[in-house]
């Protein structure tokens, strides 16, 4: 009877170990994916616009001070 309990426990552990995967499953697609992609694009565009505005601001400040470097 002791062997039956050992084999049952061993098979249960092996079954659980064999069914678990090492890689997590990819995230499921949701109805919000297109919206979040648009928001990510908008953030990137805003970052580009802010960088351009900062360059312009710096160029104007340099011209006001009379820096001939630009």
C-alpha cells in the first residue's frame, strides 16, 4: 500500500511539472489595443514637438544674447 501512495504522489508531481510552461503566455488582445496604440503614437509625436520647441526656444535665447554660434 505504501508504493501506491508514493507512485500516486510522484505521478501528480510529474503531471503538474509537465503541464506548466516556462514562457508566460503572450498578453491577450483587447478592444482597447487600437486606442492605446494611438495614445502611444500621440505621446511620441508630442515628444518630438516638445524637442523642436525647446530647440527653437534655445535658438531665440541665443540670438537675444547675441551669440554668433547659431
